[in-house]
């Protein structure tokens, strides 16, 4: 059986159920982007809603850039592909494999722009989804040619909305719900502002701009699911198991969270919760803070501590009892008590995070988490550090140790253009960060060789350009960092972490 035979089986099953056959479902969604994340997140959600018979709609997927390679593959497979979800759920390993039929058409707009415009003007269309990466959700000035696709994603959205406005009665044209999934704060608001700026550039009618503002809904969102994508190392094994060839099979974790900042009345049009999905119709910012505090901050805290310890991935770190305790206790004692979020939901989210960290199917390399680590520490960990100190008047032990471990991780052995090289047990690794951050640590370690070690710690902690504030305002922080670094260099990362955990155990 090949992938297309699988579609026939699915179609026959639907004909004997109360659910509409897939091929008869209308295109309710125009989607800019057809990459791994959207196919394993929003398209997967559309499939779940259709399986429950609560949405009954499909997706027209648009290639976002001129050099995309996914559309030809989708066309070869009649827009079918396989989703493979693997991970832990309540401590048990789970695996869900499904052929996804949610995409009705895949369109290259640089060859078939009129097809995109026709879809935008359809009576059945209700939504625009997107994930064009953070770089895609940005403004660029370009000329307007109604017969050609704009290059930018916001330009495409502007042109599609204007075509719909013209074709559907102008001011009386029914608007669309625009749900961007780019990992950009206030993504819906930002996209709307760019669309209006482009409309100004193109000198489009004032009533059109008013229609964009009043008849269309741009939703801020937060998306969360780890999607490794095509299982390159295990593709042949999967094809043997599945019994068919699939160029676009996509792997992801079972966990998913979709926060959409809109009235829950939208649930009638997009019944995600009815399909049993983890979707919140709520303000995004509190959930963003929760995610940054309990997922991103622990990632940043563990990367150097775990890597120097001799481990390579998040999974390996969470298999080690000492590292697992370090991460778990940091979350429980230094982060969670000081979050202004519902306690039960905070606990539930933190437990899900620990399970996600323990997923054996996802290789999340600690060195990848260390990319631009100074800015990550500043944005993710320091606000939590400040919260803890404000509430307790004490330095947070785990966060201080994580900062010291980052100092050691940033110890250069050789300096190259765009990065410098560190060394762990004789094996080199690359440190990549901003030029300012790398220069600061190069200078720090050079100064430390001259015997002004503690003064060097104070000097780098005082750099407001690095940290956003002078960290020497926290009494004894320089001494604490100095103590941890000295111990790591003298004894090694494992004994240093053991000493930290033993002290915490004694102080309980």
C-alpha cells in the first residue's frame, strides 16, 4: 500500500460514517507556509477537528518564498503526509501516527498568483494562518503589481485582503480572521500594522484601510510544540513500518499549546477545544511569561551546567539524577513560587515541561541551547532572578550557579571570526554570540590570567550593555560567581554541582 492507497482507505471509512468525505470539504483556511511546524501543528489540529466532524474544512497552503521546495513534494503526494508524534504522557511513552488530509491544495504563488487571489475572494474562506519565521513577519518596501505575488509575507496578505475587498462588495465585504503563528511577540498586532503600512505605500483607498481595521480580526498568538521534522536518520525504518514512501513525514512531540488572543465566540468558527486540543482563548502575555519562565529559562539554566558536566542533550541531562534534581528544584524553589499565575495551571505546565525534557525521541543539543546565551540569560533568567531577590532578599542559588557555569562555558581556547572555541575534556566546541558578548568574555578570561579574578567578575557583571542593568547591585553576587567558577575549574563541573546540591539539601 502506498500513501495514495491510504487516502482511498480513509475515504471509504468516511463514507460509512457521519463525517463528511475529505474531498468534499470546503477550503476555509488560506495558509502562508507549508513547513514542518505548520504541518505538525495547525494542519494537525485541522485534521483532529475534521476527524471529530466539528470543523469540516481544509487548507490551501501557499509557498512563502520563491525558493521553497515543499510544494512539489506535496503535489507528488496529492497533499498527503504522515504525522508521527512520540513522547511521554503521564509517564508513559506514547506514539501516534496519522495520515494528514487537511491540505486540499499547495500553491506556488510566484507561478500561480491568480489562484491565491481567487482563494482569498472565496465565499467559503474564513481564516488566514501563517508561519513564515520571525524574519518573514517584517516590513519591507516593495512595489504593488496586482498580477504578481509580492515577495514579502505581509505584502501577500495585503494584496489578498485588497482583492477580497474589491471582489466582495468593498466596505460590505466579509472580513477574515488572521492567525499568525510566528514566534514574535504581539504577532497579530504587528502583522496588522505592517499591512496598513503597506496599504499606505501602495496608496490603496482609505475605505480599504478602514475595512482592514474594522472587519478583519488579527489575533496575537503563542504556539508551543517541539517539531524535529523529517526523521532523516530513521526514515527508512519508518517507511518499512508504514508500508509506503513519504517525502514529507514529520515528527513532533505529543505536547501542544495554542494560545489565541480572541473572544471565545471564535470557537464556534474554529472549534479547537471541542476537538480536545490544548487551546486557550485568552491573553497571550501571561502564557508567554509562563512558557519563558518554566521552559525557556530552565533550558538556559541547564545548558552550560549540563554540558560542562559531560552531557550533550536535554534528554541525557534529565536522565542524570543530579542534573534532573538541579532543574526540578530550580523550578520548584526559585521560579514557580514567584510567578503571578494560577497555581494549579503552573504546576500542570511545569510537570508537562519535565516530561517534555525527558522525551527520548527528541535530540535537543545543549550547545544549540547555548547559542546567544548571554541575551537568553538576560531575557529569560534575570527577570526571575530579580523576582526571587525582591521577595526573599537572598541570591537564588541555582540561577547563580547557572550564571557561573555560563562563564566557564564561555572560556575561549582559540578565537575565530564570528565565534570562539571552548574545550571540554580535550574536545572543542563553538561559542556563538554577539560580538560584544564574545569580546566581553574574551577580555574577562584574559584579565583573570593576570590575577585580578574577583575584580574581573565585578567588571563584567557591571556591564549594563550585556545584562540590561548593573548586576553588582546584588550584594555578594560577584563573590558567589567567583566561588562557583573557582570550584568548577579546580575540581570539575560534577563535584561543583554535587557540592551545590549537598548544600541545598542541608539547608532544607
